[in-house]
C-alpha cells in the first residue's frame, strides 16, 4: 500500500510547530517553509538482491541518465537539444517539493498567550 506519508500506525505524520513571537516594534514577518519528501511505492523494491538495477539491462535499456537530443524533432537550435534530468537510480521513487510562503502577524492583545 502507498499511503503517501502515513506512518506505520496508519495515520498521517504530523509535527506540532510553535512559532516564535515577533520582535518588539515588528507587526508582521514573512516566512518561507520548504518541505521535501520522497515517495517509494510498495511495488518497488529498492534494496536487496531483487532491487531494480539498470545494469541488469546492459545496453538494452531505453532509459539513459540525462539524455540530450531533439525530442520533438523541430530542428537543432529550434527545439533541441533538450536535456531530461533523469537519474536511472531514482526512477522508482518520486521526490516532492512543497514551498509555502505566509505572513506571521503579531498576536492581537485580546488573544491569550497560551491560545
């Protein structure tokens, strides 16, 4: 099963993040949070003797590391050469990047500090 991030207990991973207060005289601040994770599906065996390994294909594999050519056949210098960023050691996994930008605002005086 591929739960896209669920833990061994079957529930989503989580993190309780306490943000610091703003310095005196500052009412807001911009924060950038970048999360990166990888997904390895259950049907992919990435380790052990039965691991996926491009060396088993010898020269028969159609997949090459970082191929460069005119993939859309529009002519050299017009649509090519293009280079695909492919690492054949990573084709059974997907890396996900998520970047979030948000503002941290000063807590209103009427909101308790332990809220």
